[in-house]
């Protein structure tokens, strides 16, 4: 059985990885939407994320 500290470290590591992935995917989507303006309006969630990133910058 794992100790509480070890489990907390695993949870922290998982959160960090998820944050990094979320940021990387948001960046990649924003870059794609800048390069391919014809994709605007094709997928509502992609438009939403792109707009969110732009407004939060």
C-alpha cells in the first residue's frame, strides 16, 4: 500500500501533466486557427477555445 505522501505526489504530478497538455493543445489550436482562417466556424468548440485564449491574453 502506498503512503499518503506518495499518492499526493502522484496526484500533483498528474495535475501538472494535465496542465501542460491543456496549454500545449490550446497553443496548437490557436496556431492552427491563425494559419487556417478558413477553419473558423467549422467546429464550435475550436472557435470557443480560440476565442478564450485570445481574450485571456
